[in-house]
C-alpha cells in the first residue's frame, strides 16, 4: 500500500507514483474523520501542509500532489518537533530502535524532529490508511515516553491499566514447568498442539480464587491446566 518516501524531490518520481496516487479529497476526509478540524497551514506549488493538535501534541501532515491542482497525492509525510527537552545521542538511538514508520533526529540546537513519509501505492483504502495513522500515533507515544526520561509510565497512561479489576484479569503468570519441561506460552497462544495448555476453568485463568484471592489449587496459581 505504501512505498518509501522520496522527500518530494523530483518530478520524475512523482510521475512514476501518479499511477497509484490517492485522491486528495479522500485523504483529507480521512484525516478530518480521525482528527476533527485541520489547520491549513499553507500551500506551495503541489505541497499542502495541515496542522493537527491531538491531546496536547502538535504535528503536521504534508500532502504532495503529482502536480499543482492535480487532486492526486503522490507522497505524504508527518512531522513533529520537540523543543526544550533533555536529549542526547543515546536517547535518540533508543527511540529510533522502537519506532514503526518514523525516524527521530536531533538538530544542533537540541530540537528533536520526528519524521515519517511514504508514497501511496494502489487504490486508496480508508481502513489501511487508518492503520498508517495509528502507526504514527504509536511512534509519537514512543517518542514522548523517551522524552519523559522514565518519569511517565506507559501502563499508568493507559486508562484500562488504572483499574485494579482490569489489571488483575489481564495478569498472565509465568506457567510452571510440566514434567520438567517449560511451557511455551507463545505456541499455546498460536494454537500449537505441542505442550498445549488451556486456561484453568476453576479460576478462569487468573491463578487465584475467591474474594480474598487465594492461590488456585487446580492450576497451582499458573492459570493454566493441561489440555484435555
């Protein structure tokens, strides 16, 4: 669906991308559906730049048309700038290792730029484009977590993780070995037959029972039992 971002340079590249270009109106409608009102920051030839404010974070989305007024997008990009944070090379390297579609770069003045860009390929699909926007949102989250210098917890920022009942139900206790062999939770989760285990019916996989949360004797607190 998406090719590598060329940086908007070269009419030849835009011409080659025109065959899979996306309609401007559909892309803008999808952005408005995701973010609400967009700030039109300006246009320069085939380039249009929109500003987005989401939960206190500002970033821009740039749309490069195949030609001025063509109504077809050959490239699109994302840009966020972070100023006044304590940033070093180790932080930038750590953030970049975990990004999905973006790259982080620190300038000489200490500003951090988070950038992502791509070329549309094939017909526009709103559902797939929504996944791109979600990937950008995750990259913002990763960057913000890195800039917090460990002061903010991802789990604490997730609403459901603040509920004690949710934290307890979502708990997965490391299963005890069976016959001296470790249990492969990944294989069990993916449906593999080898060493298959299933959730304990007595504690519903919690590993504990009762109002005072005693350890479940049926599964020894692991939450799993041998599959039948």
